[in-house]
C-alpha cells in the first residue's frame, strides 16, 4: 500500500513538474508560405515575451484542411487550444456551441482588458454572436480590393473607376488600347458576398443568418444579384472581362503579365504581387453600383482564431494571454507589414500610420480603409452553415455561365435551390 | 534429386532453380487447436481494425444526420440515400465515373499491350527501351498531375498552345470536357507502364516452341497474335483489368485533386472525390458516409461480376 502510494506521488510529481515550469499550448492554422513563417515568428515573439506559457504553432495545410483536422481532433478529444477558422467555416464552428469558449469570455475571465470598440468597425461583427459578443478572435483579415495596372490606365487615358458604371465607361477605351479590362480571382467572395456588402444588399433571411439557424435561406436570385451576373456575362461577351476558372492564380496571372487593366484580388495579395508583377500597379476599393447606393464597407475576409473547449484552466489562461498579445498594436503591425493582412484594431492602424508605412506602401492602406467605410444594415456579415459547400455550388454554376451553358438567372436559381437545401440540412444537424 | 559432388556452386543453384516441381507438401499439422489461430490473429486484427470496423462505422453514420463536432446525431433512416438519388449532380458524377473508368481502363490496357508487343520484338537496346517505358510508373499520381497541369496550363501550357495551332481553344479547368480530356490523358499515361510490365512478362513467358509452331501455321502476324498470344495472355489481362478498374475508380484521386486545384467548380470528378469533398471539406458526415456505402456496394458488385462472368472465359494454362 505504502509502495503504491509513493509510486502515485512519484508519478504525480513527474507529470506535474513540466506543467509547473511552463504551460504548453498548441495552435493549428491553415497558412503556408511566407504567412506560415510569420505565424512562427509571432509565436516565437510570444514565447520570448513571457515565461509562463509556451505556444507551438502547427500548419494543417489549407483553411479547409485546418477546419477538418480541428473537427476530427475535437471528436477524439485531441483538439488544439487554438484553431484558425476561415470566414466560410465560421457558421460551422459557431453553431457548435460547446466546441469553443467565446474569445471575449476567455479574455475577461483571465482578468485581461477587452473592449469591442478597440476593433475596427468592419471586423466587429463577423465572428461575433447576434448580441455582438466576440466568439472568434479576428486574426488575419482581408478585403477584396481592385488592383490597377497604372500603365494601362495612362495608355487608354482613363481614371481609376470607383463604381461599376465608371468601369463600363472606361472598358471600351482600355479594350481599344489592347488591354483586357477586368479579371477577378474569386467570384464567390468578390461578386456574391461582397457584392452584397459593398451595395448594402441582404444576403440571407433571419438577419443574414445571425438570428437563427432554423429557416435561414440565402438570397442570390434576386433582381440585383442577377443584374450583377448578367453584366459580368455581358462584359465577358464583349471582351471586357476574362474568366479563367475558379482557381485563384489562373485569374491573377494575366494581370501580373501586364495584359489586364483591373484585377479583383485580396488586400493580402499585394506582398506577392509586388514580387511577381511585371508593371507598376496601384489599388483601389472594390467598385460598387452607383445605381444601388453609395458604396458601403465590405465583409471581412480571411480567418479568426477560436479557443477550443475542453482544456484545463491553466492552458485557457495561456490562450487568453496569447489573444491579448496578438491584439497588441506592435504584434498587429508586425503581422500587417509582413503579410499584407489588415490590422484589426484602430490602435494598430494608427501605429502603422505613424510609422510612415502607408507613405512607403500606399496600397497596403486600401484594404483597411475599405473596411472602415460607413456600414449599412447588411454589412456586418453573414452566417450560413455548410457555406464551403455553397461556395462550391456557386463555383460550379459560374463555370457554366461563362462557358455559355446556362443563363445567369437560371444559374442563380439553381444556386438558390441547392444552397437552401444545404441550409435546411444544416439546421437539422445543428438542431 | 541426386547431385554429384563435383558440381560447382553455380551449377548446383541452377539445378535447384530448375528442379521439377515435386508432389505438394503435406498439410502442416499443429499440436494444439489454438496455435493456427495465434498465427491468424495479427492478420485478422489488421483486417478488422482497418477494414470492417470503419466500414461498419460508415454504414451506421449513413443513417444519421450529425453535427460535425459530434454533439448530436439524429437518426434519419434512409434520408441521406434519398437525397443522393434525387441529386442530379450525384447522378452526373456517377455517369462520368463510369465513362472515365471505362475509357481509362480501355486505353491504358490497349496502349500497354501495344507497347509490350512491340517491345517484345526489340532486340537491340531492349534494356534501355524497356526502362524508359517503365520509369513513368515510379511517378506518384499527384506529381504526374502536376506535370500534366503544366502541359495543360491555360496561359502557358504547351498542350494548350498546340491545340491553338488547330484553332481549338483548349480550356482545362473551365470547359467540362476539356478537363475530362486532360484527366484521361494523365491517368492513362500514368497507368500504361504498369500494364506494360505485366504484359511484357506475360509475353515473355509464352514458350518459344508454341510461337514457332504458330509461325508455321499462320503467316499473318495479326492472326498469330489473336489466336495464340492473346489467349495465353488472358490470365494477365484479367488480372490487369481488375487492377485498372480499381485504379481508375480510386487511385486517380490524386490526379483529380491536383487538376481541379481545390476548386472543382464545374469540372468532372469521380465518386471518390465527391465523398472527400462532402465529408472533409463540406463537413457533411452523414451524406458522405451514404456515398461511401454506395461506393462499397458498387465495388462489391463489380468484383462479383468480374469473377463470376469474366473469369470463366479465362484459361489458366
């Protein structure tokens, strides 16, 4: 008896020792390349800044793979402390109430200051519940913006358009000067989701899906969305818009080669573009329709960090510590300047400004300015389950539109129907 | 077999290799009834853990609608299957899978056989020639697809530029059938060397005496091939048929994944890719389980058909 008791004490001692020294936490993310390296650098900075916690970041591949791995790990009780989830996956993880600890509760529970007003307006609601409580911690945020081939503009003698009406006026001149006026890398994000936000259009019933999972229906075959895609098809037929499939880089490449006047990309694209573009370029906001309004702010793109549930208190304390560290202006500016993602707090934006970052690289400011534009009733975000699949349906139908197999209205009707079936199914799984 | 002590080691070895087959060895008897089971357990455990258990799980979860995080599952009976049968998209993918498998299998077998027959006749530099044909087999499917992707690139692909010479606008990734064409070319290219190896060794095991006898009977090379060589190759061909169908159905996953670049859009895909898409990317566990059960049944039926109907026609010499 004494022997087994002493063994128990011994075992307790050996397991407790490392925990006393440092609490280990893990962070699974879906970033590669330079962005993945910056994540490692930030983790290193966090580990050096304090001694109580030790953070290990781990890349799980793409956004979708990171979410899938996180879910599989949660089901077997092996979840990481922090999981990065992208915009389209937000509804999935937020509908699973017991899977995460809301970031706001976690940080306040650890006795750290937290204020929603510190964050720039465009990021406040996307990862928050319907009361505005932050569930996910906004991390890498981006906005769809329009990159501009300045050479092409000068040659054709046109100004950078701010509305699609202005684009329609400039396009014939650009085409006459030998340029393809427009390409875009992700129609789902840029011409559906952010067509809705930039023009302040309702995207789903139930207050864009925020109020309830049950009965939420998407709104994509309405007159205005159909108009947007009729226009795109018309532009493609006139040689004003080039569609190169659903892949991101296939649509970016002609712009890099200097053959295209305007390319709709991400605010996070500019780091890579500075290296690959063969001509001088600049950037502006994603255009809006003057016929629909004044141009409101866009939805936040990118991803947020979620604190997974089911972890011991000391580890949760470290996660809170890291979230605070991450939102400090210095960390945000480091992230912003090294990756091109926008800073998520006003203080970080001011710091980058005071350091003269935007005088050196004016393009880096476009994304954050677009997110700080006046908002509207429908610009705070959307919440729809199985959204990655809904995007796949959209991609399928858009391919069919531009290969001439289906009219835009019919394609959007199909998307409406299939997306609603998925949403109904999601309501059943979440119910 | 008596061996004279004066033979060298090499000669002994040759004799041993070419020794006539003796009567079959006597069945081994174990002292205890449990011993054979002890030998079987590791193998059975692997089969149960890695095959039966996951299969049973797939069947179970195909009757449920489950939230991805596993907080709750609702029994929905055959709803997931009903959804599949109603889905136009699923029917279209099933149709494409059948078409794709048939075309890839036919072309890969046909080209493999053609190359093997021709290589069998090469006398000078036969080694390097065969190595060159076989080496492609060492390339992993995703790598093969990457090479294919460069060939079929929308902007700079040589295949795209070649098609443009004939005034054809090849748009892999956008046009459904253009992508199907690229998928088939890459999948066939990847599989031909495998078939080539087996057909070649099959051809080389056709006895010289039989070939010579055939040479006297028929002057036409084609007739000799159809009447003598082909029937002797039947066991090899049957084996390869099963392997190739399985390859086209399942192993082309890596190729499809690379070609559609994570975004299948309106591009063709096979049933296996759809299971992955819905299960892993869409987090729809019930729906994708139902799909994998459908796939399991399909493979079972296919195997039975192949062995029951086709094997009867195969003559094992």
